[in-house]
C-alpha cells in the first residue's frame, strides 16, 4: 500500500478502470445511510465491485460488508455509485473518510453528489424529506487537507446544481448542514446551540468529503434525507432504526431526483 493518499487514490482509480472497462467516469454518487434503495432506481449496474478489493478501502469487518462500487451509464454519463462510506467515528482518521471521493477524482469525475441521513433542526423539516445542502458547518475540528492548503470554500455546494435540482423539484428546500464527529447523537442543549449557529441539519458525514472535492476542483452537490428530528425538537428519543427506515420510505423519490440531476449535468 502506498504511503501517499494521492497515489492510493490513483491506484484505486486504475483498478476501477481495469475492472469496469471504462477509462474514465464523469459523475460519482456517494450514497449515505438509508440511501441504498435509491441505488437501484438509478439503474442496473454494468459492473459492481467490492470496495474491500480496491486499494485504500477498508476490508469488511466483523459486522458484514465494506460496501460496493457500481459503474453504470445514465444518459450519456459514466457514473460511479459508492454504496458504503467510511465515517470519522470509525476512528481510522480523516484519510479513509475522503479516499472514496479522491478515488472518484482520480477516475476523472467533474461532479460528486454527496448524500446523507440527517437530523432536522427545524420543526418544518418532515421526516422523509430531502433537503438541498446550501452550505455547511464543519464541526469535526478536522480537515482532509494538510500543509498550506488555503482552499476557498465559497459556494462549496454548487449554486448551479442546486438550481437545477429545484427546477426538477420546486418543493425542495435548502439548509445548512452541521457535520459532527459522532457517533453519539447530540444533546438537546447542543441542538439549541447548533440552531443558534445557523444549522438546519445535523449529521456525521459529508463535510470532509466536500472539502476534499473542492481541493480537487470537483463540483459538489449535497442532499440530506431528514430521517428524524434532532434531539429536543419533538421530545422523542432518537433511534438508529428510525434513521434507516426513513430511507426505505423515500428511496424512489431520491433515486429519481439523482437520476434526473445526473442526466442533466
Ligand atoms: Cl439527530 N445527529 C447526527 N449527528 N447525525 C444524525 C442525526 C442526528 N440524525 C441522523 N443522523
């Protein structure tokens, strides 16, 4: 295994080229928890690989499955779909968290669609509702970049792609996503703090990947599925099963939206 993250991503990208028969891809989609059913709505994959067989991705652990990577065409676009991401709370550090999007960058993609499951901080965010990410608060206290990488993060979540998504579905709302390390959910006091700070959504992914994409010159689109109200909003305790079930219920709508967005990018 290479020491250098860029070389690991380049190795994984050449393995993908060899095993999919596609020299390059145009768009990558990272599917978050609860989004798995949306993958099938995107279409039959031409190739599906185990992530654990590619350089730099985690091997499957005791609890199952490292996830898979699919290659398919949507419209004229060659699309990589990553099912299963590495989270900061797994304790492996930042580099494995962003290896997927760095690999996608090395395959040549110009656009990455990041999806996630998020808690809603706003009473009007119904469970099962997709929300466009307009901006983020990176509260992980980490960065995927090292050294003097003074990357600008203005308009990190592409205004162009957000507008495009709203043309497809004018009912889509936008919100600011707060990315925390997890793995615990927040206290009601922390949720009040996050609201004061301008957050509308809270989750445990996406922000570091978005920063890595910007550093690689890739256009980023972010879509949260509100899977539950955050702590203290409804008075109900939080439940990981609820998070997963909300995805099942909205999967078709999510998959169709992503598919239309990709054909039009
Ligand atoms: Cl309420 N918090 C965090 N950190 N992640 C979540 C969530 C809440 N709901 C879904 N994912």
